[in-house]
C-alpha cells in the first residue's frame, strides 16, 4: 500500500494517519481494559495456531494484561510523536517512514506477545529498522553506533534464545505459552531442567539488562543516542529500553519467582550502581544527547531497584516496589521522549548540541524551553509531575527490604537535580548569543508532539491512579506467586 503513495508530502500524511490510527487503537485498548477485581487477567486475546506440525507447539498469541496495556498506550503515543518529529526529513522519505512504522510494529509485538517464540521474533524484528534509522539518517559516527547497537543487542538475544530453547525442551513443559508459564508456578521446577533455574534466570536477565541498559552492559546506549535521528532517539529511549524492563517483569519475575527472591539483592546492587554511575557521568557531559542518554542509565537503574524490592525473606510482600518499577517504565518513556524532542529542535535550529556554545535560548524559543523545563523537572522527581510518582513508589517498596541501598539510590535523584538544572541554566538562560538572534520557535507541527508529552506528564503526575491501578492488576498475580514461594 505504501508503494502507491506519490510524493514526499503524501508519504508524510500517510504515515501520520497510520500513527494516529495506532494511537487511537492503543488508547482504546488501555481505556477499555477491565481492571476490576475478578476480571480476566489477560484480555483482548488473539490466538491462532501458528506452527502445529513440526512439534514446536507455537502459537500466534497476542493479548494484554495490566502490565502491558499502559506500555502499549505509551508505544502508540511515542509513535505518533516520532512521526510528527520527522516532518523535516528530506532524504529517502518513503523508506524512512517505512522503517519507523515497522519499528513501532515490532515494539507493539513485544509488549503483546504471550508466546515465547513470537516474543523473540518481535524482539529481533526491532533490530533491523533501528539499525537502518541510525546508519542512514543519523549523524556523526552513525555506522559505528548502529553496528555497536546491533552487536550488543544480538549478543543479549543469543542468551535469551538459549533460555527459551531450554525452557521448551524441559520435560513436561513443551510449550512457549507465557500465560501458562506465568500462571502455573509449578511448571518450572528444578526437576528435568536442561539448565538449572538459576542459569535460566541469568540467561534471560543478561538479554534484558543489555536492552535496559544496566551497568556494565550500557556502553552502546550513549553512542546510539548521540548519532541517531531525533525520532529514533525518542523511540529508543521511550520504548526500546522499556522492552528490557518489561522482559524482567514478565519473564524473570513472572516465570522465575523463587530465583527473583533469591537474587533480589544482586538486582538491587546493580540498580544502585547504575543509578549512581549514570548520574555522576551525566554531570560531566557537554553534549545534550549524551547527557540525556547517561541520565537514562541512571533512571533505568531504579527499575532494578524496584524489582529487587521483592527480596524480603519474611512477612507478606507488597506490590509497591514492582508497581514503581513498572511506572518508571512508562514515566521515563514520556520524560525522555520529551527531552529528545526538545533537544532535536534545539539542534535543528542552532546546528549544535554542544552545551558551552549554547545560551539564552529561552528568549528565542520559549515553547521549547518550557517543554524542556517540564521534562527536566519531571526527571528529577518534582511533585505534581509523573516522575515523582514512579520514583516514590520504587523507594517506598525498596526501603522495606534494603534501607541503606535505597538511601544511596536517592542520592541519584539529588544528583539529577544538579545536572538537569545546570543544563537548563547553561542552555536556555544566561547571556543570549548574537548568533541566535534569528532563531524561530517551534512551529505548530513541531509543537504538537511536545504538547502531547507535556499533557501526559502532568496528567499522570496529578492523577497517578490512572496507571497505578492498571499496573497493580497485572502485578498482583506475580506478587501472589512470590508470596507463595517466600511463605509456603
């Protein structure tokens, strides 16, 4: 159908229509998701027998629950913003928007697949469009950054594939069905496993930690962000990193509850190191994109801290920490999406991201400055904005299990206030440079995605139960299984 479109303008309009339709459908799924007590956990099920004749027992199984429904809505929202942020693309326009829409399709598939083999195929499908977007439409060392992203992610996928095959070949399992594997806690036991449960847990963990990314598997991210086009950076930070956190919650917590409890301390340690390392390195950055990239490493560390909050050896678990980790996936997606949109506009109009060369932009670009400030304040956890909600839930949940590590993680938020406010002062305020006197503010098309993100960030900050109730409905069954493991 795309081949029938004539002219770059028509291609852009067609891409907007597709992204708008996807946004509407994803919001309908989220809006009509039944979160009431007693409602089916998995809803909007679409299942087709896929590979029945070769002994694989694989199904085309798409569905959503309380964990995935908000992330589906996030993907639709950021997909729309990415298309609008690509209005200026003038080279190979048709090919560019094809790859962008294929990328969105792949991410949607990851969040809705409940068959391990189908999940893996969508996970791998995402690599091709992102590689093309960075290597063709990127800047700087774009080929190097695209290849580095590809190598790291394929390495993680290899670990994951070994885990998937080992699970399927285990005696008395013989299924890729993640619904069964996550709702029947006795399916994965130590008996008959080709690889011990601990080994399976860490195989999946490595694959997801690379994508998250967690220290020390993070080194691909700053390069990929720095050299990617704006829309690719928005999708990369907004939803591709969230695939790693989603996988940890869906598979590591959902399918390996005993190992999650056993190794929760290790997740907290890695999370705290990621938080502090990312925050300290962020303060040394002079490139706006690299600054946001390293801040993402810091904030994604909170996801590991939230997941590690299950490591309580006595008492009854609370869903608070896991809910905070899931909320961090959504809120960080919108916050970094807005940051990269604003930085993209700054670069497009000033032709530089080097912070010492900037200054006084707020007077010439007030809309972009306000959007950047709101995103920055949400990132450092200002009450009333979405970032505060997720960070508070993570800290409340984790403090019960690991008090002092949680205190160290809070230092990362203090450092975030430093580097965000310092960046804003150097970039948008202070002495205005004469070379920027002719700058123009964001146009209507450029301001539209900024407005979508701002409304979402403020809306979730004021009404957090819009998301927390949905996430809780998906996480409660996992917590019940964990409670059964810890307190048999």
